[in-house]
C-alpha cells in the first residue's frame, strides 16, 4: 500500500491548518509511484529553492532567448548534450 508516510506530529500539524487533508491520512494514494519518481529527491532547504512560478518564469525566459537566437540555442543544447 502506497501512502504518504509521516510521523503523527507532522500529520497533526499539517491537518490543523489543512482540514481537508485529514481524509488522506490513512488512505492509499493511487499515483504515489508516479509522483514520487518526480518529487522524491526534492528537499526544501531554503537555499536555492524555487516555486512553480519561479520555474515557469525561467522556462519563459529560455523560450524568449531561443526564439530570438535559435542558432545559438541549438548550439548551447548540443553542447549540453555532447560535452
């Protein structure tokens, strides 16, 4: 059974501010494996953390640069893939 595992104190703290989350405390999570493969290594340490907004802004900037300088962008991509 794939569930979000946390100590009781952690669950209690989270549920106290997110009441709707209580229903998931002892339930299996059908997409646990898929999402854990995406997020398993992410840890918030306050240093160099990014929000989803930060990531989207970064992608948008990269897209603008690629649109303005497609040849250079292709060269940069190739250099990253084949150092």
